[in-house]
């Protein structure tokens, strides 16, 4: 997995107050503010159930996590109780000569405990599925396989959810503003980034996007167009070693989206710069 941190950077200028307070495309904590409209074909989310579970809010995920186990225990407990009632094991629970299929099952609660003990492989020994009926063995096999599938899915989702990089991003600090100045006789846009942790990021790469609406020469209006901001991709300067705070440089040349934007026009422009940092956490490999 790859750690990805998205942070917006404010360009330092004398913009109007209302321009600084406008709604962001991406918030400072990296959350996208674009809301999806009504989706007619929601079955696509079910086909990718793993990602759907991981994307759930933690409270809803815990509810699904808990209900998957409880419902499985209750359903198989009801099946065990129904099987014990059909084979008359409940009426002969205290008969030592009776060859019971579901031993020591005399109520729904005891059948529920049998289901719980079987799926979680607890096996206290006071109640069990015996070899006196083949259907009990088949039922136990089905529950064991289904329980293993639920364990793999739920534990995998839980691990991915708690290891997502949102909390790691709290120790990666971006400068609140970026500046435009001359460096080595070239006009450059500069901002800084630093890592507070002792465990560093491996293979860190940085890139930036300019979010801005524009109108084409044919009169077409393109809302929130994304333009690439070169942070040294051609020279390898976009690959960072975050042992110490780094100053990121974008050279404003003919290929830069800021090439035709002067200082006066900059005060009137409405745009947003989104900086994306990708890397692997050294401590966990995620």
C-alpha cells in the first residue's frame, strides 16, 4: 500500500478577504469537498464489497462487523435447535441411553451456545454435535467454512481501516503559504514540507495540481479544470528524502500554468493548488 497525503496550499498574495474564505475544493486535512449526486446503479458498490466496507464510517463498520457474527450465531443456533427438535433430542436430553445428534441441547439458548462454541472453536465439551447423524456433521462443516470466510473478510477490513494513512498525515507538515520569488535568476513558486516522526517515509514523491475554471477559445466553460504543476519531475527533484524539512520549487516558465498570470491578475484570480505526497511508511511498510 502507498501512503498518500493531499494538502491544499494557499498562494500568498493580497487577495480579497472573500476570496480567501471561499469554499475549498480540498480541505486542509486532505478531505475532498466534492459531493456525489444521486447514484441510480448502487449495485456497483455491492460488487466491490471490500472497498465499500472499508469506506464506511467507523461506527457503521463496527455495527456491520458485530452484526455479521451475531446474525451467523443466531441463524445457526436456530438451525441446531430446529434439528434437535426434529430428532427429539430435546425431550431425551437427560436420557443416558438416547443417541442424540445434538448432545445437551435442550433450549434455544443452549443451541445458541453450541453455535457460538462451534464457530469460534471454543468447544467446552458440555454440548456437541455427535456422529449419530450425518446432517449435523454437514451443518458443522458449513458453519466452519462460513465462519472462516467472515473472519477473513472482517479482520481484513478492520486491519486495512485502522492502518489507513489519515493519522500518519498529521505529522507531515506543509507550509501554510507558498511564495513567488526569484531563485537562481528564475521566477519560482516555493513552499516547504517536513516530517515530525523519527521513522521516515521511503520513496516519497510529491506532485501538485492547479484547480481552476476556465473558458476555451470556442466559448466552452470548463469548471474546476486540473492542470499539472511541475515540481521537478523531469529532473527527479520530485523524489524527496524527508530527513529534514524540504523546500519544494516550481519554476514558472513557458510550460507553467502561472506563466501568463501577472501580479495584478493574480489578485483577481480564483484557483486552488493541491499538493499530493505519496510514500511508504518505513516502520510498517504501508
